[in-house]
C-alpha cells in the first residue's frame, strides 16, 4: 500500500498545513496561516469546475489497462495559482489518501496530470482559460485552436462534474473519487484523456515519478468565425509538478541560479595581461 505522509502548502513564506487525517473520514483539515488564499471561502463539497469562473486545481491518476482512475481536489483556485506562476516561494505538497490506495496497488507505470478550468468568459480575448500540465514546448501548446480550447474545456467540465458525484466530494471539503470505465465521463479515459478529449495539441500527462511543466492557456482573440481557428495564447509557469511513487504531489519553482563571483586572482591576472599588452604596444611604436 502507498504510504501516507504530511502535506504542506507554503506561499510567500507562510504555511498552510494540509494534514491528511485518514482515520477521521479523510476530512482535509485546512489551517490557514495566509489570508490571501482565503481557504475557508474555498472549502466546498466538490471540485469547483470551469462554470464557477474560478475552478480549483485537481489531480488525476489513471490506469489505462485496468481502466481505473482517481481524481483529487487540491483546494487551490485557478486565479490564486495563476497569479503566482513565477513565485519561487510557492510549493504544494500533497499526500495520498485511502481512495488512492484502494484504487491502485502501485502507482508505478500509471499516468497523471493536474488541471484547472474557467469557462465563463465566452469568446472574448482571454475569456476562457485553463491551467494544464504538459512537457510540450510553448510553440506546440499554442498550436491548439481557440475553438478547440472551448470544446475541450466543456468536455473536461463534464469530467469534473461527474466525479463530484462520487467518493468524498459529496461529503468533505477537498475530497477525492475513483471511477471505472462503466462510470462514463467520471473515468479519465472517457471524460478527459491525455489530450483534453482530443482537442489539445499536446499530451497533458506523464508517468508517475516524472515531472510536468505547467501552462496557463487562454483564448487569444475573439473566438468567433475565422478567429476560432487561430491559435490560443499560452504562458508557461516557472515551476513543475511531480507525482512521486508514494503518492506525494508537489509543485516547485527552482531558485534562481546565483551568479558565480569571479575570484580576485582572476581580476589581477586580467589587469596584468592588459598592462603587458600596453607595454608591448609602446615598444613596437
């Protein structure tokens, strides 16, 4: 079985403890130390989907062979996360729960992704946008068309809504669920798939143990008529998501690489060489 551990969320030096208590009906205790996340206001008995205008991030894990999938509400909204894409102090660590353990004997060889949705802006510029993991480059991501974003998001909204009727979403804040092929849109292969039901130009998944980049994607123009076939705009986050084989999910932004100071000896050597060149020039003159 997967080993549960203590998860934390750290934002700008302030910590929110996401301590998972499996013995108490797996209720996720949110202890907010940062008012900017307004965690109490986010608590709900379901994943906020794109129709709310500010969907929550959610994790999906699936076994395409056994046709079983798992979905987890991460309790952070799209607007909160996307406003801090480049923050080096932001990290989210999330442990496995009983439903994840019961769904899969092992996470080895399984696929996963993270996403969030906002489908309320219609066809306006930047009106529809979502967060999605992928290891594709920016040019590949932006090959997705405005119309494809709209249709793909509608399908994945159905996936989120279907999962909200399962598992602990119906009784707990930031719950989780499992589904099989017979559950229709609640199963990842039916309701999401690796490429947003075939509408994205990229694969949003990776195998467990690997990291994934993260993009904020938006309609680039008024997505009507010919504009619907134009490419979306995409902004890559500075950090990456990683799902470890023990069920730990984390988002991390690497710290900037510090400039390596030039040793004083090298400065002296450089000034000496410059002096020698000057002497040689005077002699030649």
